[in-house]
C-alpha cells in the first residue's frame, strides 16, 4: 500500500474502536506529550527576531523578503494567529505517532540542516524523513485542501505563495536526499492526503536558481520592485470598474507598506448582507 493508504488504514481502525489490531507503543505517546509541551513553550514565548533567510521563508516572493529585511511595518496579526500555529504544531506531533503506528519506514526527522546559496547559509529543521526522502507535514483550510493540495503538484506549482516548494527542495538539497512530498491534514475535516513531490530535474534546478537569486538580491540590496500588479475586479463576470490586490499580495504581511493607499472595502455590486471584502487600489473607477 502507499503511505497515504497506510495512514488512512490506521485512522480507520482508530475511528472504529479497532486499536487492538494495531501496535501502539506507549513511549510514542510519551514522546508526543513532550513534543506538545515544546510547541506550547515555543508559541507562548514568541518574540520578534531579526530578519534572516531561513528554510521556512526562502521559497517566498523576493519583494516580501526585501520588505522583511528592511524592517517595514507588518500588519498586526489576527488574535487567532497563535491558535493556528498551535494547531499546526499539534497536528505535526499527532501525525508523527500515526506514522509510527502505520509502520512507515521513518529514517530520520527533525534534522537541522544548512544550505549554501552562493555564500548565504540558510538554516532550518525538517519534519520527517521516510524511506530516506524528506516530507513536510502541513495543515490546510478546507478550501486549500480541496482546491490545491488535493489537485496534485501542478496546482501547488501554480499557487505557492507560502513557498512550500522552495522549503522542501531546500531541506532535500541540504541533505543530499530526494524530496518526498507533503503530508497534509485538513483543519476542519481531519482528512489526510499525501502529495508526492514528483519534481523533475528541471523543476529542482529552477527552484534552486530562484532561491540563489533571492539570496544574492538580499545580500546585494537590489532595488525593491513589487512582484505583483493589481488585478481587475469582476462580479457576475462583469468588470466593476475596480482594481484589487492580487491573491499573493493579500497573503503578504507587508501589503500596506507596499500599497499604502489600498483600502479594504466590500465588493461593488454585491447584494450580499455581508459582502466579501477585498483590498482595492481603484474603486468603481476612482483611484486611491
């Protein structure tokens, strides 16, 4: 069976009171408890850190990294941000136990790695290594789970605003290992999929080249350029006369620094009681 099938089989038995058919070592539970303690301590003692290129951000857009390096003001995070981080930490700890119960061939994990990008040392720590391949454990919203992760690697390549591909390639290249993929858990339903990386040599070369370019740009203080332009806003397939920030900009913590005139406004022409809001730089023909 595939790794995904093995995980599903374990969860199916646990969900139907058939744990007696599984081997569950109590030491795995104890280790998970310690892992959750570590996560709580880490998240409850969060502090601002000086910018550095890390495995967790090296795959992100250059413009975002440049803003972070210059110390541009970030948007204040939503009050539930730490809960989302803790949820991800907890799922990672739980999935580690599930993988052991599923008898996955865990060959390593939590490996501290370093990758040299033309003199810039990028550090990080991976999640788990299975069959000597590097895997990342992720949580996803129901929308992202169904419309990106469930669609395979091509969907992720088309929309990778959080730099997951660069992160995984960085972990694998730093250790001379093959990239395995992502073990993804839906935050709402608990469904699990395993997306195999399936990188071609050209994919890997392109990603490493892009990461090296970013490292050089940050080291040499290249002139800042916005990575994305506003897009036309449509409602019922009709142009509203408005322009809004791209989805990539919406996910960025520095959009107000990059687009200081942008305003968060309800979508024009919507008849909904609570219309969807977007960040607009032009609203019904009026530029901000």
